[in-house]
C-alpha cells in the first residue's frame, strides 16, 4: 500500500539475542499491569510468572502502588541488577512471548498526551519496518500500556488491602490470644528494639 511505504518518524525492531545494551532488561522498574495478570491467567502462565512479581507500596502519599518484576544481580556486572526473567547466558527474556506490555512497547511510551522515548540507548530504535501501519501499531501499544498503568494504579490500593487485611486481622487475633505474661514480654522486646533504633539514629 502506498500509505504503508510512507516514512514514519519512529521504527523499532528488537535485536533479541544480538542486543548489546540490554536496556530493556536492566531498566530499574519493569512495570506490570492488571491487564498483564489477566492475559497470563487466560494463557495459563500466571502460576509460573507470579513468583517473579511483587507489589511495591508507595514511599510517600504522592506515589502510587505499582506491580513490578523482581530484580536479580547480574553475573557480568557486580553493581548491576536486571529483571528476574532475564537469562543472562542466553541474553534474552525467558517469558518473551508473554512478556509484560511495558516490555512489548519499550522504548516507546505515552504519558496521556504525547509519545516519548523512555530510553535512547536501545539499539532497536531506527530498525524494523518504517511504515505508517507499523507506527500506528507501536503507538496503539504505547497508549494501551498507559491506560493499563492508570487502571492498575487506581485498582491496586484496594487489591493490596484485600491481601493485607486478613494478615493484619490474623496478627491482631494472635496478639489477643497472648497471655498477660507473654504480652508483657512482647512489649519489653518491642520497647528495647525501639530504644536501639533511636540510639542508632
Ligand atoms: S520481562 Fe522479559 S523482556 Fe521484560 S524486562 Fe524482564 S526479561 Fe526483559
């Protein structure tokens, strides 16, 4: 199609095992959405993938809850870490065909208003098909990633409470069942721990 051969501003093709920078796998936050969880559930992979994920609670009121892949140290870089699903020996992703949407759209991102490159060192940029159709597919995926991130941020506090509430209830019930003597001992331990923490500040 004539339209397809028209030059697009952005093109990308993952170099996979031939990639030299591994920017995708070593970026500090590998975001996962509730949409990803839903797709993995439908595909039957959720049990395999969920062990590599964690909910990260916010450090301040302004920050959101997020789901990310767990990190692991890199063998060839003592100071570096990577996504737990990165296979350093094979130089590739062990869940490549069901990787999170944030990996599928990387390094193109959308912030609700515009598209931008989240990483300029990815050698896949400028490779691949240069057509309007390919550009539209990349943009659609980046927008979908943005929408899924927003939905996930909105839903996660409630999901987190659902998981944490029974644990907190169980712990409160366990405290209630303690004898007076055990409760006193527990209070002593906590008070000593607090004194130590204050001394070390
Ligand atoms: S899920 Fe796969 S593609 Fe995404 S960062 Fe981890 S190893 Fe890389």
